[in-house]
């Protein structure tokens, strides 16, 4: 086998390898090709996902606002409870003093 025959055989082998690679690529793309109905389905799914994310974001925002409102309401209720307890404490203290004063006054009038 001389040099020219070697070059020709090598060229034929490389050409056959190229043709086989091209054919394999064509086969893969033929079976993997995305159809128009699949593209439409993917677009519909993407739109539904986007809408679901928006709904989730709105729900999170609503829950955060509601939580802030309830926290504020709880703080106000606790402040009112503290004020009421203080008023009750003062009323009990005043009632006790009035009772003691009444006992003293009634004790003096009966003596």
C-alpha cells in the first residue's frame, strides 16, 4: 500500500464516519423534535404556572397584612387589659379604704 492509496482509504473512512455521524444526528433530531401541540401545551403550562405564582404572591401579601393587623389588635387588647386591670386594682384599693373608713365611722357612732 503506497502513500496515495493510504490517503484515499483514509479519506473514504473519514467520509463514511462523517456520513454516519450526520445520519445519527438526523435520527436523533427526528425523534426528539418538538411538535406544535407540545409547544402550545408548554406555553399553557407556563401561563398557568405564572398565574399560580401571582396568586401565591397575593396570598402571601394578604397573610402578611392580616398578621400585622392581628398583631396590632392584640397589642391594643393587651394595653386595654393592662389599663382595665390597673383600674380594677385602684377600685379595689379605694373600696377597701372606703370600707375601713365606714367601719371606723360606724364604730364611732355605735360607741
